[in-house]
């Protein structure tokens, strides 16, 4: 299969996803991968479909990991993988993944920091969560995302002890 044909099939599948025709999109993506198994962006879309539309975490994880392997410069995969790790309650893996990829120029740093913060919060490490939510704020320009992060900061403050709140004031 030519690169051009692979791209055409990929964009056709992408359009099917936009139209919420997920079964057809999934079949087309698998057809693409049967001829071009290292087409990373197709693995990303299949991974996203398995997580968001089919709730099949193991298959999602497999395909998102292949997407990172075969298309390391495709930014969406890193965010999709971060969402998946939180969905799977794999908080330590999310923190390790975030620490590993945060300096990669293609990642959405706000999303990675936000998902790391969520992992810390869900582990009960509220001070680390607070720090990472603050880092996420610095990395976003999206007002809707900012609103969500500010809500998370307020939630985290509600979970802090008085001593932890005093530490925030001192810093």
C-alpha cells in the first residue's frame, strides 16, 4: 500500500469517526492496518475507539502503545494514553508516563500535567496534585480547560488539611 493510499484511508476513517459511524471507522482502520501494520495514527484512533466507544481497556492500551511506538511525533496519542491510564486506575503508571514524556515537544503539556495531577489526587497525594494542577494552568491557553483545572484546584483545597493549606500560603 502506498503512503498516499494509507493516508486517504486514515482520513476517511477519521471522517467516519466524526460522523459517529464508529463500526465502519473501526473496520476501515483495521483494513488499513492489515496492509500497513505500522501506521501509528491508525493505532491511535483504534485505541481511542476501544477506550471511549467500546470500553475495552486492554485493547485500547495495546493500540495506543503501538501508536506511540510507530508514530512518536503524533501528539494526540500521548493525551489519549494519559486519559486511558486514569480510566484504568493505573495512577502510578500515569505518573511515570507523564514524567517520561513531559519534555517531549509534541505532547500537550497541560493534558499530561492535568492527568498526573488527577493520578496524585486519586492516590491521596494532595500537595503533589496541587503542584501539577498549577503546572497544567501554566501550559494551557484554552479557557474551558482552565475552568476545569481551577475547579480541580478548589476541589483539592477542600481535601487538604489545615497544615497543608498553611504550607500553600507560605510558598
